[in-house]
C-alpha cells in the first residue's frame, strides 16, 4: 500500500522519502531553496538550513528528476534489489509510485517519468500516478531520454530519436551530444557536441532555434518554469576555470545575462528568481557547494555543507 510519510530524523528507516518541516528564513530577498540529491541522501536546503533524508540504510544513488506545476518533485533512488521512483510534495511528504529491478535507469518526463531497461533496451513511460502510458519503445544504446508532449525522445549511439505513444519511431537524426532538457510548447533543447550548438526542437524533430558555442564546450542545460534556458559552458575547474552560465529568455537573441566566475561547477538549475551552479568538491576533505545568482547575474552567495551534490531542483516548501 502506498503511504504518505514525514520524517523527523535522518536515519529513520521507512519505505518512503521525506523530511521535517522547516520554517522559512526572515523576510527580504528570496532565500535560495532547493531539493538536493547526493549519492547517499536527499536534502532540503534553504539558506543556511539543511535537512537530509534517506529511504533506508541501504538506499543510494539519489536523483531529482523534474517538478510538476504544483511544485511536486519526482525523485529516484536504489534500495536493495530495486530502483524506486517517488514524489515529494512542497509540504515535504512523499509517495511511492513504482519499483523496478535494480539497474533500471529513470529519466524525466514533462508529465511523469521514463524507465529504461538496459538489458532489453526498452523505454517505458509512466504518468504522475505511476500508470503506464502507451507502448514501450526500442531505444538501442540510449544514454539519455526525455518524455515531452506525446513523444519519447532518446539520445545515444550518435542518434537523436523521437517515438510516438504507440512505440513507433517518428524520426531520427545524426547527433552526438548531451543534456536533453524540456522547453515550453512541447519542445526540448539538446547540445550537439560535434557542431558546437545548443538546439531547440519540437517533438517531431523540427529545429526551432540554435545557439553557437564553438570552442566553448557545453557541460549542462537547465530550463526554468517561465521558459528561460541556462547553459553551462567552458571548462569548470578548482583553480583556473573559464566556465560561464548564459541565461537565455529568447533563443533567437543574445543571452539576457552571462555569469562569469563559475568555479568547479558540474550541474546547474534555474528558477523564477535564481540561477544555481552545483560545485564539486575541490579536495578530499571538502564537501560540495551550490552557488546562487539572481536572474540578473547578481551573486547571492554560496550554500555550503551540501555533501556531494549531483542534481538539484528549486523547491520552496510549504507548511504542512
């Protein structure tokens, strides 16, 4: 039976993920507020407040996937012989949706999630309640996948492919890249590493925009609820870094803001008010951090004591 459970301490063993209620910080500018995934735990972070949570003593491989319009976030993690998918609400309660054999890779979709079974190389799509949508698709060598509109998009083996809900392949093109990212109006963005371009496509693989990044490799993409696209480009490093984050509000124009001084960033996220850079540790005795910037590029500070963050999503909690 699926249950809603709220945790009150880190190591409490249960079958669902959650965290305790945390009060908002003082009034003023929006306080950076995130749901953070690390290899060994999830964490709600707001300003200087931290609340980690785990599914069980054997849980690991936590990932935040995507958020719905009401702020609920899909997360995945491994626990024993299974790969699990759950949702976490802004009230910090969780709900188990689905369990798969361990080794199944979970990818985001705009209305739920995807599950990729490597042995059979099949991708199945599920809605926000964990119910199967349409037929499975054969995605040979897929390294990334995304559910957008009525299509499944896969990337791998030098091919970008889209599939209809019936499972039939709709179209494919040659593309070797990374960072499938949803956009409004049933579109998505992806980086083409061979041509050095960030491109926007419809679900039918009709190209609608391109951004040139010759000589400056793109490391990650992230999109905001209002459609803004953030691009992490360059070579992040602890000492000498030429990395930057460009934020586009119009994919046919120059970036609205270009943020320099990015350190050892490995992932990014962008919300309505804030841009985030996930920084990997720079030494064995250090933890990772998250640097926050206003959407105008103003530095807002660095959130430390974050473990080793691998993925984050803006997540402003509400009182339960």
